[in-house]
């Protein structure tokens, strides 16, 4: 299965900075050794940057997506962004249930599932994030915890989905899970997806996220059930992105 290299800019880069970044990426990818690799490259940008990215990455083969999406189709929801709006600007993906949204915006599994279903209804592929905190990991309960979160976050959601396993203790901390830790959870997630979706589970991409960088991405993505990465910190500099793209060749 093709790897997905999904970049999560979080709340970084103005539209002008996004434009400059996209132009730099285009010129680096034009160099022969840095062409888009076997992985699909997708940028999860602040919603206000998507128009600029859509324009400046036109025909580049690089996909774009939102970092969140409303659970509602349209209407009186001040401040929210709908799936139709993301789709209209050229987005393919929407991240839902990132641990920072779960923690700082009190999002629960049912709300995440509603957002994922709404993303699908609007023609987007949701990237559904799950993963345990340090306390759960220290108790050795990461598998049942993450699978319960997965089931709750996929209630009523179809199989056209990407899953990101992101252990919260590894996000932005420099502490990467080992490739074996990532595979343990990815394999458990794959088995759970089979019970939910049958054979379609075998074509669902499962990403690992948490302090992924150019020098650790290849070993993590070489694991049989890991099909790419969701990258925060190392997504901001074009040189790191080109390094990760090259590492996945
Ligand atoms: P990180 O973030 O790569 O900076 O650890 C990953 C994420 O939050 O998606």
C-alpha cells in the first residue's frame, strides 16, 4: 500500500508564509533527486492557508487538507469550517480528533465520529487520530485504550478513512515510539478495522505520528502495518519534508 506523508502544520504559517513554503517546495521537488517519492504528500494547513496552497501547488501532485472540520453540514455555527468549504478549496483530507483538539477543546469520541462522518458526506477523507497518554502507557494499557477510542471515533463512519496512531507522550516531545511500539498498535488497529469493515480494512492506511523526522521515518514506515506518518514539528521546514519524502523512496 502507498505510504501517506501527512504534514500537520498546526497553528503555524500565515497565508504569505504558506505561499513562500509552497514555492520553495515546488523548486526543491523539481530537482531530480527530490521528486515526489512513492509516498503521497499531503499538507494539513490552517484553513486560511488552503486557498494559497491550492493555487501554488496546483498540478504538483501534493494534496491539501484541513486540521479539523465541523460536525454540521452548514448553518449557524459561528467560527466553524464545513466539509463543503474545504472541498471547494481543493482539500482531499480533514484531520479529526487530534489529541490537541481532544485536550484543549474537549472533543470526545462521539463528536470526533460525527466530524469524520460529515467529512465523508462532504467528499473528504477523514484522518482520524487516536492514541494513549503517558499514564495509560505506563500502566501497559495502550492497546485496549486506543482500540476503545478507535471504535468510538469510527461509530457511523465508512471505510474510506485514514487512521493516525499518535501516542500523546510522543507528540512534540522528541520521544518517538520505537518502530516496534508503532507496529504493535498499528497491527492491533488493523485487526480492529477488520472486525469493523471486513476486507476493506486491508486497504486503510494507518499512519504513525509523534516526533517523526527525516532520520526515523524510514524504519517506522517499513513496519508491515504502518503506511505513513503524520508529522508536526518536522513539517515546517521544506528541507525536512524533502528529507522525509526522499527517505520513503
Ligand atoms: P510532532 O507532532 O511531529 O511535532 O510530534 C505530530 C502531530 O501532532 O501530529
